[in-house]
C-alpha cells in the first residue's frame, strides 16, 4: 500500500510542476516500500539521498519558473525550500552516522511535510502562474538542468533505481 497517492488536491495546475511532484510522491512511496519490507540502511539511505537530490532539482526548476513571471513570494518560497533541503540533509547525515533510522514515523513526517508544502505553499502560486500564462505544456524533462533528472523524467525511471542496480 502506498504511503501517499497522487490526487487532484496535490495538483498546482502546472503540468511540469505536477509531474515533478508526482516523481517526489513516487520516490517517497518507494522509500516507504523499502522500509516496510525491512530493507536495511544500505538500501534506504540511497533512496533518501535520491529524494534529497530530486528535491533540490525540483526547487531549482520551480524557482526558475517563479522568477520568469516575477512571482512576488519567490523570496519567501526560496527560503522555505532552503529550510526543507537543510532538514532533509540533516536527517540524512544522522542516518549516515547511525544516529537515526528511517522508520514509519519519519516517513509520515516526510509525507505530511510534502503534502502541506504542495497544498499550502505551492498552491499559493497557482493563480499567479495562470494569470501570467506559465506554459502548461512543458513536461518535467524540459524543466531540468541536470542530466540525471532529465534522464529520470524522460525515461520514467524512478529515483533510487540506481541503488538497486
């Protein structure tokens, strides 16, 4: 069973960003599956690392779109992004040191944080983007600058798959 299912409440109305959010949801579900199957830190930490890397790429793409349309809340949004990335990085560092583990409670916290950010924070730019005619047809693969994210978005390969190779 998935930890989080994509639904219309998570849509921000911009196809490229929704596609990116779907990949974040899929990655979180992949991490959840690994934890529920009792996989070790050796398997779960790379999934969390992939979630962190993809989150950074997503934030870059999202912030670029905001800058392109002079979104008035960009500075605040960017600050929230930095806080989220820092929190994920600190959690990953704790895991790498053996001070913490990915468990159901941490997965619920990640799920709730992702859901709240998408619905409350990202949802705030929905109308601004619509008014400023952000191109809705741009696919996620076109929104990225890193080759890894482009590959994953174009191929449909979920994040973290390299950890199982």
